[in-house]
C-alpha cells in the first residue's frame, strides 16, 4: 500500500514539470497572441479617430462652400445696381458743405420770392445728389466686406482641402499597417497550428488494432516454424 502511494507521488512529480512547461507555453502563446491583437485594436482606434477628424473637415468645407456661393450671388446682385457702377464726380463732403451753405443763405439773407424758390430748388437737387452718393458709398462698403468674406472663405476651403488630403494620406498609411499586421498574424498562426496538429496523439482505430494483432501473430508463427526446423 505504501509503495503504491510512493510510486503514485513520484509519477505525479515527474508529470508535473511537463504539465507546468505545457501551461507556460500555453500562457506564452496566449500572451503573444494578445500582443498583436492589442496593437491591432489600437491601430483600428487610430483609424476611427482619423476618420472622425476627416468627417468634421469635410462638413466644414461643405458649410464654407455654401456660404461662398451665397456671398458670390450677393456680390453679383450688388454689382448690377446702377448706383454702384456710376462714377460720381462730387464727394459726399462737398455736397454736405454745399447744402449747409445754401441753408445758411436761405435762413440769413433776404431774397425775392423767385430767388428763394431757386435756392430751395438747388438745395433739393443737392440733397438728392447727397442721398445718391451716400447710397453708393454704403453699397461700395458692403461690396468690400463681401469681397473680404469671399477671400476668407476661399482661403478656408483651400486649407481644409489640404487637410483632407493629409488625412487621406494618414488613413492610407494606417490601413497599410493594419493589412501588414493582419497578414503577419495569419503567417504566424499557420506554423503554430501545424505544430499543435503534430503534437496531438494519433487516434488508433479498431482496424489499426486488428492489423497490429495480425502482424504479431504472424511473427509468432514464423518463430515457431524456425524453431521446429532447427530441432
């Protein structure tokens, strides 16, 4: 009884190192497998983040293009007005001074009825010219602002399109690295699978057992024949 227990303990002790080694190999294999997977997940995360950035840039470009189209149409409408295309010979300052002079004369000097009517008529003409000049000035200022917006939006679109090209280049690089990583993982798994298949114990079928038994019997019969001949 004691001997049997001792033999069992020794057998277990001898089997333990092999089992520990196999367990270590399994853990090592899992760790090696987890390494590429974690790097692959990190790479996929980088790709997803880059795609989100690219989407935001594209959305900004669409918004800027819509604004640009609106500004260009606004500029065309203002440019078609006859007031802004007309070149005035008199400045706003000159017209204001001329108006003030007439108003001062009308209020301080004595005129006949016809002279006063003439001065009032001239004052009305100057006021109309002044209103026209002010309108043209406001339109020109508005056109300047629109031209500034068009220039700013055009620059913004150009910069965004450059960013899109840079993002496309980064995505190509990330996808290329991902393809290389997945290809290496497949190549690494093939020899590991082959080694595991070779390490598996070969299953012996009933037919194999019958063949082995038959060969053993044939060998015994041949030995008996050889012994009888010698005797």
